[in-house]
């Protein structure tokens, strides 16, 4: 399933199903820090953990920095972010990566534009 600004991946390989890892936000952050962020940061990007739902086994991430506007962001999601999380975190059934602008950034832009109009 794909929606604007969001990628959802619902694939878990049989090999990964046999491995057991206790998934917590700390474990996810460790994987991101050690396996994902260094590669993204070398190109001016980053990734943020938005949430981990232990009931649905869903990880939600958000691309940051240069990754947000990069034409290769889908390739980055598939080949780096999702691949590393699936490899190190087999119980994550769904991995969603937000690629659009965050609501905070949109609100800031609207606020700046409204201030200019008021001047």
C-alpha cells in the first residue's frame, strides 16, 4: 500500500521469523544509530523514529534533512532503512517511512507567510 508521502512495507522473510529480538524503542534507535543513520548522514540526511507500536508490530519513521527532497528517497528507504530494520528486527511486521514534509515544518512555513502578509 502506498500513499502520498508515506511508504508502507509489510514483508517479513521466513529466515527473519526464526530470530527473536525483544523490540523496544531503544533497540530500534540502536539499529538506526549503528546501521542506518551513518549512511544517511553522509549525504546530509537522517531518519527519525516516530513510533513503535508493540501491539501491531509497526515501526513508523520519518526521513529528515536532504532525504526529504531527494529524488532517490524511495531507493534509500528500500535499500537501507527497510532492509536494515528487517534484518535486525524480524518482529517488525510493518515499517512505514514518511517522506513528506512534517506537520511542524508546514506550520512554521504557514506562520512565516502569514507574518509577511501582516506586515
